[in-house]
C-alpha cells in the first residue's frame, strides 16, 4: 500500500517545536506525498510557520488543554478526525512520555496495533520499520499487514532535521470530543535533587559526557568542576546518583543522542550503551582496557586511567582558555 498522507504528532516547548518533531516532519516528507501535523496548546497558530517550514501543509489544532495531560483529549481528537473520513496512512509519534500515552490510547480507540522503538523507516511501495534488538546487535524489520492507520512511535535522534522552506501550515480546529475527566498534569517544579543546576546556554554548548561507575571517587563526575575535597573517599549512594532517571540515561533503556562531540570516560562500550550514542559525529573515549569495545566506535581513543587522564584534560583546557589572543566563538550544537 502506497503512503500518500503522513501525520506527525507535533510536540512543543516554550522554545518552540521539539527537536524530535522537526526530525519526524523531515522524515515524513521522504515517505509520503502530503505531510500534516496534529498539535495542541494555546499557541498552536504561532507554530504554523515553523511547521510549514519543515513540510507540514496543515496543522490540526486540538486547542488549549487547560493543564490536562494530552493523552485522552489528543487521542480522542485524532480518532474523531479518522472517524470523519480524514485518516492518514501513517501517524508518526515521538517516543516521549506524552507521545507514548497518546499512541496507546489511540490504539485502543482505533483498534489498531502500534509499532514502537523505531529507529528507521523504509518506504518501498509500503512503509517498513527498523527496530534495534538485543542491545543493538540486530535490527529487525517490521510492517503492518492490514489496511488502516499505521501508528509508529519513533525514537529521538533517529533522523536528521532539515527545513524545506514551505509556507506556513494552515491551522484547522480539531477540538477533542467530550472524553470525560482528563488527568491533570502534576506540577513540574520538582527536580532531580542530585542533578546540578545548569543554565540552558551551558547545556547547549557542552558536549554530552558518559561516565562509567567506579568504587572510589577521586575526580569530579561533572564538566568543568573542581575535584571534591574528600579525594579517594567512598561516596555513599554514588551509584544511584550517577544512574539517575530515564531522562538522564543514554542507551537502550534511555535516550538516543547524536551530538557533534561525545565524551565517553571510563565506559567499556557495552552494546546497550552503544546503541544510544554510536551515531555521534565525534566520539572521544578514555578507558584503561585497550580492548574495550568503546574503542571500536571511537574517533579518538586514549588508553589510560580516567582518574589521571581527566584531571590532565581539565588542566589543559584551563591553560588553553587562559592564553591571550583571539578565541573561536562557541557555537550551540
């Protein structure tokens, strides 16, 4: 079955469309002839220009949810559009918390299966999907065999984002039918207590750092900081603090990242981790085991003790920063 119309579930933040939304819009242009989006919030019309720039001709606006979680109202709105005869051939959904919630509820409403954990799409007359399994050592290909809306949940950083220069998308109201009481979103003021606060600028300019576990802490496990006063002393609960929540993990059970520079300090390179970062443009690895699998994907590898290499690297960067003369401007990735 040829893919004619592709919808993208468009997620937004205060800064605009999410990176994953832009990636899915870009990929949608390669698999379908018509690209449309579904969005929600009080400022959907403000995002019409950005949606059109990445290929969407129409955006269906569910409207302001009034603080409710999008799962129930957005799934209901999409189901209503499908029931009215306006159904896409494929619906691409980000593998976010909200995206997976919408996908699950929509699957029930439409009585359609869902393909999840997708990292690749192949359009060859019909749409096939690629899924990494067994820690990324094997890629499985799947496709829907029955007619109807295909629901695809896709991992972040699976595709590159590239604007097409289209006109602003037409905004079409698509309010959710009465679906009963919707779940309210809890306050987002709570934060991961052990995570150091960083400004948004610092987070954009700093390369991701992956750190392996160790029994004793002798150097900082953060970027640009000073070594703790209690050198060599055991840090109670340090393993839990280093693992952190799902949103702070990289790998098969966490996020997929493709930065310009990825620093892998003390990481052996298990396949479960490699699947989440091996697409990075430049990988710098430090490990005392010269046979560590991480060196198989690294662009620059240093065989040595990370507790000795990292302090030397920090000192070298400080000395470089203190040198007089012109500096290259920092560019956000």
